[in-house]
């Protein structure tokens, strides 16, 4: 069955797929192989926290909250995050020679914002 799926994917990739079709095929492949998550992992409604759609019990929620607070307050992680942000600005603004380099720098900053946001959600500081 796997060999048949690979042959079918090769045929599809040889065709001139639209951007939407290529994105759909890529998402399907990555989702089925487990390479990347394609659904939200962390969600919350009110005071209820869900991980992969499953409500988190009190003890696990307490452990997650404590570790998120520790990550937010960790001086070494703070230094690493600040250095990574500096490198992103340096790479993406000051030394960028192409739009791709500028976009990559912005992506690093976006990642840092997402990390901060979700740690604050897990630490219940939002």
C-alpha cells in the first residue's frame, strides 16, 4: 500500500498543481507522516485547558503551569531569547540582501512572540 501511495504522490507532483492543490497535498503528507502538527495542540476555554483536545486534569495543569512560569522566569532562556531576537533583527534588517532573508528574520520574531504567548497562557498570565 505504501509503494502505491508513493507512486501516486510522484504522479501528482509531476503535474502542474495549483498552489492550493500543492499546499493541500503537502499538508496531507506531512499530517499523515506525523512530521508536523496540523491542528492546535494547546487550547483553552475559560479556565479549562486542553492538550490535543483532551481536558487536562488538575495535577497535570499544575505541573504545566509551574514549568511555564519557570520558563518565563528562567534567566538563561531570557538571554537566549534576547540574543535570538537580536540575531533576527541583524539578519533580517541590517544585513538582509533579499526579501527571503528579511522574511526569515520576521519569522524568527514571530516565533518568539508565539512562544511567549503560549507560555503566558500555560502559566495563566494572559
